[in-house]
C-alpha cells in the first residue's frame, strides 16, 4: 500500500485551499519505527509505552526501558517522538499490578490515575525517558488527564526527577515538552491556566468519543450508533480547537479516526492541523487531503448543522463525489 503512495511520500499534505496538515504516525514497538521513513510520517505523534509493560510478567527495569527508548529515538533520526507515559487499566491490565475488581474499568483506576498513585513507577519511567533523551529533545505526554491538578502533579514529578538527574550529574535532554492527552470531556472545560501551562494537547479520539456519547468503545452494539462525524461531536471538537487557538496551545488528534480519510478531512475542516495515525493510513489520508478544498467541506458541515443532520457523513460524501 505504501508503494501506491510513494509519489507523494515526500510531499506535504497541503489541501487545495492551501492548508498544510502535519501527518504523524502512531507506534508502540521498535518494529514500528522503520515505517517512519516508509510512510512519510513527519514524526511519531503517539508512542504507546504500555506494550513493554504488558508483554512481561514483572515490572520492566529502568535500564531496559531506557535502552528501548534510546533505540526508538535513534531510529527516529531526529524526528519528533511523543512518548506517552504508561496507559494501563481498563482493557490493558498488567498481570503484576492488577486493580481490585472494578465494576467499570473504563471509568476506573487507569493511566495517569495509576501513575499518580504509584509514584515509583511513574518516576522510574520518567527517569528512563530522560536518560534516553540525553542531549536531544524529549517529548512526554500524560494519558487520560481529567483535570488540571493531575497534569500539575505529573509535571511537578517530572521536574523533581529532572532536578535529581541533574544533581546526579547525568546529561539532560536538550529540550523538554510536557503535554497531555485530551480524552475526557472534562478537560475541554479545564481552566484557561491549564491551556496556557500545558506544552501541547493531543485528542485521544477513541476515549473522548466513548465518554462523550457514554458508549463503550469495545461494545460494537452501542459503539456503532454514534458516528464520529456526528454534528454534536464535531461541534465539541471545534470548541477545543478554538480554546487551543486562543491560548496558542499546539493541538493534535491521535485516535483511530485520524486515519480514516473522510474523518481526517472533517477533522481538518474543524481546524485540526496535526493528525497521528497508523503508518498505513498516512498515504491514503495525505492523498485525499491534497485533493480537497477544506473551505468547501467546512461549508457543507455548516449546512448540515443548520439542517439539524445527525451526522455530516452523507452530506460530505455527496460533496466529495460531486467534485471533479
Ligand atoms: C485514544 O483514546 O484515542 C488513544 C489514542 O489512546 P488509546 O487508544 O491507546 O486509548
Ligand atoms: Mg485513550
């Protein structure tokens, strides 16, 4: 599939109306890294670090993690890699760190909540990341942040680890960005101060959609009722885009929907300028973005909203088919 799009691999995802969308790839294994060049991705917009924890039956050692993160950064040849800290719980349970039985694991003890309650684990991972990135840029993202205070505490932990590393005489990263995933609706309404403080935000569309519609992302029966292109959801996303524009916060979208061509077009039409997806989706998404007039799509979405359509999908599909 990547060969089919080889001719546009080095070209930007610039639309007919002149807007350029940054396309990044999602990864989680060392084996994913060769796709960085093959797919034409600008960087790794989401590196899911939990896989290394899930494939073992005991907690990995800091030195093992650090060695892996070093190899990932080496393989990225200077392209930006967004390392997401451990996102476990819900569907991803570690055999050596099980929560007590939870009636609703998706709403339970997971991700940053685990990190903040088990500071040793969080510190160990942050230390491994800092050491791996010595002398080069480091980008860290905390998952499932639901309120400002969680981000503040995680960031303070990061600063403490950094200070300690410095005291121990270790080389520090050249620059550090600390972002958060926006995947609970609450964070869309967090105080302005949060938006000003956070270095960047990335929308986790899979979880955000699940919580927006109160529909389990693992449950086909309810999940399929709610289209990502539902007008209410797009309006909600647009509100997040506007807040980020107002506070000059860099924003991307890294859920699976970013890799679906029609969804990607609509996300771009709502103002998103950075999308992260499976490597195989980059070619098709770039191809369609390069052929589209986002202002036109935007107009179609506006009309659908005024008509009270449930989803903009039929109108956007019809519009795309009508284009030469
Ligand atoms: C998401 O929720 O959209 C996301 C990117 O994270 P994950 O799918 O790993 O929960
Ligand atoms: Mg998520």
